[in-house]
C-alpha cells in the first residue's frame, strides 16, 4: 500500500515523518480533510494555534506534492 505524508506549514513546518498507508490519492484526500477538521476543532491539543493560517500539503512516498489546502478550506467537494 502506498505511503502518504501530511505536512503542516505556517511560519514553521511540522513534517509528517511517519506517513500513513492508504490505498490511493482519493483516500489520502479524505484522510487529509479529516485530519484538518480534527485539528481545527481540537486546537488546544497543539498549543492553541490559529489553524486558519496553516496549510496542509500531501506528498507521496517519492516526495511529490499531490495537493495542498488551507486548513479553513478543505471540503468534501475539493
């Protein structure tokens, strides 16, 4: 199963060093949306960041960026 990496960026970068095994890029997008929603609703878990300023980028195992979005922007229609 392919590995996907979900990096967070603002004025700093929080790299996903472990990655997540998922079947395909569509599942990676669904996972990214879920992670973004969880971060926004549980902000106190990460030093109470203003997640609206953050961006998530999703990369494949070769380091290619597949897609990215601001944490306020992911929807099921993207």
